[in-house]
C-alpha cells in the first residue's frame, strides 16, 4: 500500500539519491525489502574509494564491453565526442583480462553530456554497451552491487534494481497527488514496518556474529575461553580418575578383609568339629 505521504512531486524515474529499499522496488514505493541483498545493502557501511582520481562530474562509466575491446578501441570510439583526459579499462589483477567496464574522463562538460546522450547502446566488437555517469562519487548514498546495491541484477535471481538509466522507476499506480498533511497509519502498514524492523534486527545480529568471528580480539577471547574449558575438563578428569583409583584400592582392601574373615570362620568351624 502506498502511503499518502508519498506525493507525485517526490517521485522521479531516475533516482536523485541512492536508497537500497527504493532501488529494490519497481516503482520506488516499497516499505519492506523483498530479498536478502537489499537488507545487506541497507546494513552496509560503504565509503567511496578516496584513492580514485579525476573529476566525478566529468567521468563516464562504460560497461558490457566485449573481452576483446581494449583501450585503443575505446579511445577511438569515445574521442569523437570530445577530448579525453583519462581512460581506464578495469582489468583483473591476476590474469590481466578485461572485466568488461571502464571509466572515461573528459576535458569538458559538453563532451561528457554528448557522450552520455549518444554513446549509450553503441555497438563495439559486436557488443551493445551501456553508458552512464559515474555514480560512486556522484550519487549520494551509493552502494555497489557486490554489497547488494547498484542498479543491476538479473531477472532470474529476482534481484532486479531500479532507479537507474537502464531500468528507471515505473510510475506508481494510484499515487496520491495531494500535499502531505499527515495520515494515520493502517494496521497493515504498521505490521509491515514491524516485520521489516525485525528482519533488520535479525540481520544485524547475524552480522555481529560474523564480525565477532573475524575480529582478532574476539578470536583471542574465544581461544582463551577454550583453553580455560580444556583446563577445567582436564582438572576434573584427573580428580575423577584419582577418586576412581581410591575407590578401586578401597574395594580391593575390603575384599581382602572379607576373604580373611571367611577363612577364619572356616578354620574355627573345622576345629570345633575335630
């Protein structure tokens, strides 16, 4: 159910700020995450890479490149829109093979606007490429796909993301087009928010357990506790074995005394008969 607080003036097909919950919704109005990756993105503590150089407002993101596309082909294809200041084709550190995406920084703003407008869906090496502005430093709140965010995803996995150029938000159905004067929450909305909070708390608890398992301080505490448990077990085991030995010795002496008394009785009985 769409809240009355969400007006038509607030809705746009392209996201102006990144919100994992909205990106996981086809129209940007969901109040509850529909897959675990959205929850993972909501809990992520991502900070953009400070080592990235260049002007984000003049940098273009190019993806869906063919493995055969190299820097020379990219430069030849994109230099037609303006002077290129810097071009970086992202490659695997081990194999050196292209990962299928690149970043291109132009000298002028007019060049990047033209490339953004005309280069999208351009065919290079039989691949239809995708072109967008760099979002990591440009879009507030950006979470990459590897942490459950992004605007990508596959339909088969049910993890589609919306609000980007390639997959914009759909216009919501029955969207109220009046100012927000506040509205009473229905029971269904309260129930959905409560369930969403419970899931977030559950994921936070799981993340705490995961972080505890990776934290060297917790690992040292766990090892110390394991050592104490082992020492306690060995101590009690030694005490138990000692008590068992004492019981065995006592039982053996008791058996010896019984046999001696039995022999004495037999001897007296035989002497009386004689």
